């Protein structure tokens, strides 16, 4: 029997993406999505928020660094991966989404003329979200 591992999430970035570079020179981007889930009876609905960590690699990590910022709504498609390690004698684990496709789902947040990130690009200059544009990373660029 074979397995199937695919996830599709839509939410808002909880923070600006963090970028690091591996020893082999590959950029790795990470960010967290807030996913709102309404639950409860009509009129008594409660927001239940899930915070999901996402990871990107290569050119997609550069794209994330250049075009995404806290609060932006995006849609990601990818696969789940569980990382396991031991810390201070305790076994730990964490599930992350390895992003394969990323799509803008709303206009950029604008606060008085756009803001410039560390890459020097204006937040207002990313690809037109209305075009359905997104960024898909080739499977060969994911290191595992």
C-alpha cells in the first residue's frame, strides 16, 4: 500500500519570513501561518487559531524573502514532514509544511506608500495577486 501526503492551507503570515543559508549555500526560508477556524453554534462562534510552520528552499526561499511580510494572506500547497530530535534528554518532534506551491490570495498590506524590506524592494512591487500568480518550486530543488 502506498502513502499520500499533501496539504493545502490558506492563512496570514504571523511574522516576516526568516531566511538562512545551509552550509552548501542553499537558501532556506521559514514562516508561520495563522489559520482561523470558526467553531461553535451559530451566534456563539469562537475563533480557534492554528499556527502552522512552513519551510521553503532555493529560489522559492528568495521569493519569500523578497515578497512576503507579516499579515499577508497566502495559500500554500505542500507536504507534511515530522522532524524528531532529542533535547536535554527529552524526545521532541515538530510537524512542518514543506511548501511546493505558494499563491497570493489578497492585495499587499499598504501602510502609507509601502515599506521596504531587507532586500530593498517595496512591498507594493510583488507580482499581481489578481493574476493567480504563485511560485512553484521544482521537486528537485527540495533537498530531501
